[in-house]
C-alpha cells in the first residue's frame, strides 16, 4: 500500500476527488482504492485507512501530517512525501493567526519516511531536490514562538511569575507576543495596573483550562443569566471540527439545518442540544454530518467545566430563547474581536482596522450583519473570521468602556463605535 503526505485537508480532498474521477489501475492488475486521512474527517471515514486491504486491491492513503507520528497504518510499503505542511503562526502585531504552507523540517521528513516498511522493507519518495532537502531546517519552529501567548501568560501569573518578560522560556517567544498577551489580559480585567492577577477575576480565570476570553465568558454568564448556554459554547469551542469537512455537496445544507441567524455560537448550542436529545447517538451524527468524536469530547468537556463553575459559585441558569442575553454576555468577553460591515461587503476590525471576510463555514456568511464579534481571525487564502455572532454597536461601549467609545448617530445616520486607548497603562510587567 501507499501513503501520500500532502500539506492540508483541502489538498487531500482534491487528490481523492481526482483519483475517484479517473480510476487508475495499479501494477500487476491491482485496483487502486484511495482513502483520505485528516483530523476533520468523520471517524468512520478515518477508519477506512486502517482497514485490511482485500486481495487484488492496492490502497492509497492520502493524508496530512496526522499520519506522521500519531498513527501507524498497517501495510504501508511506499511513502510519497510532498515535503510541505500547513502550520499556524501568530502575528502579534495584527492579532492574527496565519495558516501557512511551508517546507517540512528535516526531522519531520525522517518521521514521514519511517512510515514505510513497518512490516517489510519499503521506500520513501521525497518530492524535492537533494539541494532543497539539505537546506531544510533541522526542526520545526517551536510552538511557543509562533502562538498566541495570552493563556500561557495567565498561567505563569497564577504560578507567581511576575516578570514574564524575563522568564527563562525553553524557546523564548517574541517580545511583541508577550506584550500583546499582557495587553489583552489587562483589557479583560485579569491583570491590574501593576500587571498582577486581579482578585477574584484573574485568579478564577486561571482556574479554567480554557483560553482567557472563554473563561471570562463563563464567569460572567451566571449574572448574565445564560451559564447553561455558555458552558455549551465553551465546550464546543474547546474541541475542533464539530462538523464533518470533506467537501461533500451536502456539507453546508446539513449545517444550515441547525443554523441560528444570530450566529455560530447559538448554532453550536442547537447542535449540542440535539445531540443530547438523540442520547448521543453515533447514527444521528452520521446522518447529519456531525463529528461524533468531537461531540462526545465536547460532552465530557462541558461536564468538567460545569464542575469548575459550580466550585466557583456561578449559578447554572438558562436564557432559553433570549438570544440577546447570550450575545451581550459574549460581547463582555470577546469585545476585543469586533468588526463592522463595509460598503463593499467586507468587514473591518475595530481594533487594528484589518479587512476580513466571514468564513464560508459560518452561518453568518453573506448574512450582511452590520456589527459582529468573532472567536478567531485566521489567514488562509484571505483573512477570515470564524465563530461569528451579530451584536449591537452600543453593547461594546457598555461592556468595555475602557476599550471602545460609542458615537451616537448624526443626522439620522447609524450609530458607530471606535476603539480608544486604555485610560490607564500597566506600570510594570
């Protein structure tokens, strides 16, 4: 059998479609059977790669780097390596994650070639020149040097590390990433003017195994009257690939069945509640193109988070169908991630004025909401915002007056909001 390494899921789906469109007959009259393998794929589709290959068939597994170290596929004798990988890297200046295709490291190339010949001698074919191979970096860039550090800095502060700028990191991150992390934590109210954890908010946020805005969202949801929904949203955002993403024609229609016009967060609540109503049925997930493994993990995560909020005295209450209550609470934690619709249909972030598009997987795609909040901003082919919900602009100045200033409408126009520098700065870090 053959294992093909490609950079990402999009490339995998393209090759699989091409192989299915034009069936190829292998050597010795063997029939080629192609199957994909990547993280967002449904469990039952992933298992096809590990199934025994029938007589007369040569299996071709087309995979991302998920097959590099975490799994062993029996029967693989040949490896075909494109020598590229998609890596997420964080730009602290813009507050943006970039998903970039770049050459693999030499260490990764060795790992990939090691997938060949586990049961008998095999070969690996690397799609690069010897000169290019020798110029590869020895190892991948450490994650600490290419990631958003907000959660890391919060944990260091909770451990009593006051001077994070001079902390002895194993792989020292960029100073700008550290500075931005401190700025965000200060804006969220987790740090005071002296860059120390606030009590109780900062200490409580550090208790959660979540990104800090989600932790604040949970802590404020009790008073907001929507903690049941907040638990669900936090759990669903903590897992990846809730929906199966394999490029099938009915992928979007399955997602629209649970869509809520106010945004992705409310849609995720719908999906979770429907999954629970089905008694966590795997068949239910298959019929609706929902990732069963991700949903079961979300259920376990929600249970753990519920224990955290109960310990911290957050009451468990539901807002029912009152979506405004929930969206206001989201605004109180994700106010840094606001964007406004422009005349040409694009959005512009309020802080940073970055031009972005709502990602096609979002239920808010092409809805034309004037003001939105987003969970994540990532650049692939273009800057996309993901995890989007609609808001009213005056909510921003209400929940974060230190971050935004409300501008009332003039002459019958529409109200506006503009970012403003914090009234006070931290004195030291």
